[in-house]
């Protein structure tokens, strides 16, 4: 399942949970589903979720879950890279670890700063 389909499914589940818990009524759920259903790709869906997340708490929850998952994936990837790099070049592994420390970076940021990181990704 692609990320767009997964995001759509997450939205539907979150809205259904809110409906079951009585946090929203059927009309609100239908409105949110219609709005999100107008998205033709992941970017549009994320924009719709962001735009209406204050009105529908479930949508805000979906975004926070997505961000948490992305962060976990990043941290796992970085741990793998650092453990492999440590064997080949401990000094560079230390530089990479120091660069990451306390910053909100992505794998793309890391590769831009340290191109050799590409060689250690799965």
C-alpha cells in the first residue's frame, strides 16, 4: 500500500474512532471525509488534514502519529548508518553523531552535509 493510501486509511480510522466515541456526529464525519476525499495526492491530503486539524481532533492526531513514525524511522536509519560507519571510519561517525545531536534533521539533510552517508543506507 502506498503512503497516500495509508494516509487515507489512517484518516478514515481516526474519524471513525471519533464518531464511535461521540466526539463528532455523522454529519461532521461526512464533511471531513468529503474534504479529505477531494485530495488527489498525498500532498493535497496532508494540506487538507493540516487545514482542518483544529476542527477535527482526529485529523490532528493523524498528523502527530505520522510525524512520530517518521521520526522513529529516521532514528532507526541513523543508528544503522552510525553502527556501520563506526566500523569503517570512527572519526566520521563521531562527526555525524555530533551534527545530528540536538537538531531536527532529515536523512536528506544528513546526506547533503555528509554525502558518504548514502553508502551506509540500506
